[in-house]
C-alpha cells in the first residue's frame, strides 16, 4: 500500500512539474477560441503601441506614462465586442511602467502605420475609414479576396503595429483601448 502511494505521489509530482505553467497570449486565445484581445481598456491612450523585440510585451502611453503589458503567464476572460467573442486580460500584475531603455528598444522594432500594414507573406491588415466616422477592419491574404472582420459604429480605430514575429497586430480603438489580433 505504501508503494502505491509513493508511485502515485511520484506520478502527480512529475505531472505537475512537467507541465508548462505559463499561459501565453496564444494559448489563452486558443482556449477562448478568439482571435482578438483587449489588452487595456482606456480612452486616454496616446501615440501608437510598441512591441518588445521578442513579441512578449506590448506597451502604450496612457496619460503621459508608458506601460508595458506582459503577454506570457496571463489569464484571459471571455467578453463580447462588436458581436464577437474576445479575450480581456484579468491578470492583475500583467503591467508595469516601461523604462526609457525599454522604450528605446521597443521603438526600434515597432513598425507603425496609422491605417495599413503588410506582413512578409503579403497578408494586408487595414483599418479603412468608411466616411461616416466608422472604420472597418479588413484582412486580405495573398491571392484571396479581402475579408471585412467588423465595422465600428462611429469609433475611430488606428495605429496598426505588427509584432516583430508577425503573429499579431496591435491597434488602438479610441473608445475602447489597446487591442491585439492574432494573424
């Protein structure tokens, strides 16, 4: 009987310590079956988002201060936005102030365009103004027709920045905040 407990304890220990305890942005998005995450809800974001060189942090300027948001070891909760399921970060300690040195490093790898970015494999992501104060998010993959993913209801969304690994694009929506979409 003692041997059985020792074997079970050993198996449980290996199972717990053998698991990857980090919850990445990708794994949490997969768990929620979503392609979009609201990183921070704020109408006070200025400028454009900045990615870390390894795409494991995203930063933004909120009321004259730069904050970075960790995209590893995080928890997401499901929410609704524009009629679709999205994730929102619920991890309380996922953000910290961005240092000047980090801001310089992030800025070097963050390629900003207010309305359109294109990946190396020629996928184009566009925030197209519709003329009625609305914006449509349009994705066009090489050799395919464009797909309109959503149209805002009078909200300006802008400031597209591809992640350095080109797995995500970040952008700002003025009434909601900093958003990341998986490509």
